[in-house]
């Protein structure tokens, strides 16, 4: 796969990632009561677990949709042939060709969004992100925001920058030095809005880098270890 194709595929996935991350930070943005935040994350965790279990037990969503589209296409063809034979007009081939092309583009988009391991084992990233943030909030309270922001900004931009410009791998990982530095700078820039000490920002960024590159699942390790670092540094709540 070319670099341009990898970037396009990654953009689809990260858009999905950002949409999910918005749900993780909503309780702090709307200033939900602390007790309700716990229940909010618990509900998200249950929903993520249900999605994961569903994906394990059923065909992946692209296969289901593809089959539905195939059935619809066959039905439309039959109806089209019947109508054209009645009114004695041509054009069946052009219409079916257009429909097939649209179906192909749609399937390609779905395949780009789903990672390979998600096709085999369900939406693990969604479940692990929910577990990570729920654990972070349970252990560190509102400091979980640091982990959520790391998921939103560090994880997203490190992947995009690494895919676009990365040439040097971090030892024993698939992550790149360029992506790690780029993601760290973006994450630090976002946190700098709150006038933190530069050393604290660097430490948090390094923790995010190590959690993503060497963790068993970045959506799980990034929020937990970044929030833990904020706790150990004695950083204040920001939202």
C-alpha cells in the first residue's frame, strides 16, 4: 500500500477515533456532577463491551452491509429489467454500472475504517479506550482529563505525522521518532494553554510516547499512565 493510501486509510480511522474520544471528554466539558461521571463511564464501558461481544459472535459489519447491498442490487436489477422490458427502453447497463461503483466505494470506505485486528477480534480499541478512561477516572478523578486529551491529540497526531513523515522507528516498535515528536509537541501545545511548567509538559508527553509505543494497547495504556503521571506530578484539574 502506498503512503498516500495509508494516510487516507488512517484519516478514516482517526476520524472515528476522534468521534469516540468526544464522548469520553463530554462529562468534563458540560461539568457533569462527579458521581454522575462514574455512571456515565460505566454505561460507555458496558456499551463498548456489548459491541465487542457482538463483533466477536457475528460477521464483521462490512460483510453484513456488503451482503445487504448485494441483495438490494439484485432486487433493483430484477425490477429494472422488468420495467425496461415493459417500456422497451435501454440503459440498464449504465444504471447497474453506476450502482456497482457506488457499492464498491462504500465497501472500500468501510474496509479502510476497520483495522485488521478489529476484523478478526472485534472493536478492541473501543473497549480498551473505555476501560482505560474508566480506570483512570476511578483512580485519579478529574485528572483523567490528561489521559483523554492524550488520546485525542497525542494518539491522533503521532499516527498522522508518523505515517506521513516517519522514517526512523523507535526501538522494538512500529512507532516512528517523527510521529512521537510531532504528537508530543501537539499534546504539549494544547496543555500549554493552561500555563503549565514546561518540564511537566515534557514529562507528560514522554509518558504518552512510551504508553503508545510500548503498551499492549495504546487506547488502554495512554489514559491510565498519562493520568498517573499527572497525579504523581501534582498537576491541577483543568476542566
